[in-house]
C-alpha cells in the first residue's frame, strides 16, 4: 500500500503537476491562436513573440513596482503589473493591425498571404523585444515560491517520495480557469461576443445584419493581447522569461490549436493538455515508478523511458503530423487549415 | 575599456614603428573575440601580451615579440581556420597562442597549424579529444585535459564514499568529453553511473530532464554544464521538485552567481576547478596589476600568460625564430631540469638561456607538460560553505 502511494506521489510530482501547469499555459496560448484564426481567418505566427512582448512589458512594470516598494504580499508582484501589461500589449497589437493586417483585409488577400505577413511581424516583434530587454534570462518571480515543499511533504507523510507544489503552478491553473470561464461567458452571453461569433461563422451575413467589422477586429485583438500576455506571464513566473523560448513555444501552441480543432475554443484547451501531457509522459523515465508497483523480482533494469528528453519538441511535431494526416479537423471538428 | 583599447592600439603602433627594422617577431593571438566567451577573451589576450611586453627588446639579439590578434569565434570552425591561415601566410607569425574553444582549436590544428609546422599553445581548450590528435608535436596546451578533471572528480567522490551518481552534461564537446572521462574514471574506482544524460542550454524548463535523472535512483547529481545556463536550471528544478539535494560540480559550474541564485540549499555541494594556490598564481596577480591590466585573476588569464611566455622562451632556447626550432625547444623550457621561473622573471629566464643555462618554466599556472604536450594540471577541490566556494585541498 505504501509502495502504491509512493508511486502515486512520484507520478504526481514529476508528471501530473508539471503537466497541468504547462498544459494550462499552452491552452491559453492556443486559445489566442484559435480565436484569431476563427475570426480574422489566419494562423498568427507572431503569437509566441506577442507573448514575449506582453511578458516583457509586465517584467518592466514589475521591476518599476519593486523599485518604488510596491509588493503583493505572498503573491508575485507581476500580477499587479498584469493589467498594465495587457493594456500596452493590446495597443501594440492594434497598431500592428493598422500597419499591416488592415491592408490585407481590405484587398481581400488570401489567408496564406496574411500568414506570411504575420511571419514578418514575428521577426519585427522578435527584434523589438530583444532590443528593449535583451536576449537573456530574466527572473521576475517574487513572493512565496512554494505552497508545498518536497521535504516538508516527506516529513509530514513519512513517504519516500516528496511532493512539491510551486505557487506559480497553482496560480497558473487558477488564473487559467478564471480567464477561460470569463472568455466563454463573454463569447456566449454578451452582445459583442455574439457578434464576434456571428462574424466568425459567416462574415457576409454578419455584415448584412449590421455588425461593425472594425469593432469585431478591435475586440479580437484586445482579447488576443490579454490571452497572450497572461499565458506568457504565467509561463515566465513558473519557469523563466527568455525571448527565444517564447518563440519556440509557437510549435506546441500551434500543435495544441490544431489537435483540438482550430477555431474551436474548447478544442484549444483540450489540445493544450494533450500536447503538454504527451511531452511530459513520453519523455519521463518510469523506472522508479514501476519499481514501486511491481514485485522486486520484476523491477526493470533500464530507465523505462520512451524518448530521451532531447526529443521533447519532436513530440509536438509528431502529434501535429499525425493529426493533420488522420483527422485534419482536429478532435473537436474545427476548421481545416 | 575604450581608453585601454586606444592606448594599446597606439602602443602597438609605436612599437611597430620603432622596431619595423626587422627587430620585431610576430606571434598570433587567436581567441574568440566574438561569440560565447567574448567576455573572457580580451583579458586572456591582454595576459598573453603582458608576457610579450615584459620581454620587449630582450629576445635573441634585442628583438621584440608583438601580438597579431585574430578572431576564432569559438564556434565557427571555417572562420577560425581562415583567420589562422591569414596569420600564418600573410602575417608570417612564428607561433600561435590559441585557440580557445576545443572545437575550433581542433579545426585550426588539423587544417592549418600542423600542416604548416606552426607551434600552437592553447590556454583553454580542455577537450580530452585534443590529447590524441595527429599533431606531430606541434600542439601544446597550458590548460589541462578534462580527462584529468574527470579523474580528479572521481577520486574526490571515492574519498567521500559516494558510489552511485546521476550525471547530466551540457550537449557540446566540453560536456560530453568531461562526462565520458568522469564516467570511465568513476567506474574504474568502483562506482556506478546510474544515468548519464545531456541537457540543452537556454531552455526555460528542465523538469522533464530532472524527472528522468531522478528516476534512475541515485542520490547525488553531477552537473557538467555552465553556471549561467542550463546547469543552473537543472539544479534549481532538482531542488524545487525534491529530486536531488546533493550536487557535484565541474569547472564550468563554479561561480559565485550560482550561490547567489540558488541560496543556502547549495551548502555542502562539492566541485573542482583548475588552478593551484602556488607562488606563481599569486605572483601573476602582482605582475598583472603592475602591468596595468584591467583584471588580474580572470579565468584562463594565467594560462594565457604562460602560453605566450613558453613560446618566447622556446624561441630564445632555440636561438632562432624558425618555426620548427621553436617547437623543438618547447618541452625543454617547460619542464625540469633548470632554474624555476615564475611570472615577472621572464627577463631573467632569457638571460639564463642566453648564457647557455636551462630553465624550468613554472609560470602562473604551475606548468608541467606531459609527454603529449599538455599541462598535467592541478585542481582545487571545493566545497560550498557559508555561502562561498572554499578550497578543501589542491589535487
């Protein structure tokens, strides 16, 4: 029985909890991509760098708060800076829309041209972020780091294995739930939300029934800015902020959006968790876990690891390719890219 | 820094003009002035040039050795090879101090240095693979091979009674070479490597790596990475998840910034770092300060000074600036017998050689060359105590 509990705690500590936090971060990122695809009809390659930009503004504001002595008690100061970061990022995105995407909408350019334009925007944002904050790691987590420490858990329960829960992990899950609920309420219950869904379903019909396209576009960018900034800040608090890793997040986020069914908000969340748990579970070494569960004679000698952790990114690629081949609409029947 | 650069440029210009009548001998200084270790190389080059300044006008019949700098980039083998080619064919250098990183050093030695018969002395390339390259005796290094560090680390663990470790290394020539050397030495000492896994630098999240490392069931984790890179992330994540709390560090991980970042959980961590607490190391600091260098104890600065000094002494011992003649005398001046020479005593060494005597260059890093022409190497065994790396003993 003790062995079983040990195995369970081990699994929770190295797979379940990190997977939940990472999955929530990916889900928020994928939601932004899917929303933009559903409403403005293009895959936004600049999304990872939008996250980097949003996080950068929050980091800078957090530093400013810290320098004038504002703190948020046991919670990270970055949460106080978050609303300001979202506002700045939303304005930043709207400016990019006016400069670049508006033109392509007006000439009714095919989606692929919008996608290519977003690649250009991605590189520009990339440069802006590096120019302002530099390419290095920035740590902006403050406040209480742990809710439960591994050693404290071991002492309290007497088990061999420890269970650690970082406050950033709990924050990530809680904020993700709140934000996603708010988003669904907005899309389903408010007038603006409904008009956005109408616009997504059938643009011409929506225009005929008097929905203002400018307004829909504006609100979409604000939502995307908020989702990207929150996702980026949560990822940065949990791990660390480095512009290049945010750019790399683009792949798992796209994979998540496509797996779930692009243009489909529930699918994006589902996809986020599918990708996150696949990455963690495929690269985890189960030797210790199995040693607890099976009789001593059958304990494995090898590491029982399916893929070396070097191939973590390959997992997103494989999922992406398999889904596009087998079920291009995604798990929840979204649009076909 | 700018002023220093300007001053040294002017100085170089002046000496160039003063000795343009055949009294100057060119030596290449090829280091990664751009690239991943660009923060270290200016001080390394300055240390090498300090040895040249010290012997100005005193080599052979009143000659001065002057440096010609070139960029090895640390990572780009093609660019480094081209730069070395220029030094040898266009500038006509008699020897090369460099290169710095193991990969480019191997490329230069194989493609340019050895084929042209030019002596190379690297101050910082530590890959074990360089021990066995086909160098025809032209490649030397004042930095010890990581094979030696692996052995030292294994011995430290043996003394402490640690018999099972997990190993993680940064995925490049340095990390891989060290992990292999350590693994072989540790097994020979009767230890068991539970897992040896690479990690990539520059990632935000190392929980998957740490999960795999901890699953192998060792209590100690040996980290062969970089202090401001993945190595730090691995240690942080290990402590966060409770996977490991006992660490073993190699030279790339030794830095006060690690203790600053991790805090008191690092207490009791053990590690090794090349270096000694010899008289030469202390003397070098004095000489560097007196010589007006910006720093007097940066990484690989003593080795750089020694690399240049060795070639100058070999030149004097050979009584010639011929490339092959210099090579033939390198081992003689580096090892016993002869009078021991410390930093700042190069002029004295030149006098001894001129009068037909012998020298045993100790220098700043306690130089003794093995028969393949690399420093035997002494290492400091360190332990983290009261928030600092404290030296336990020198091995």
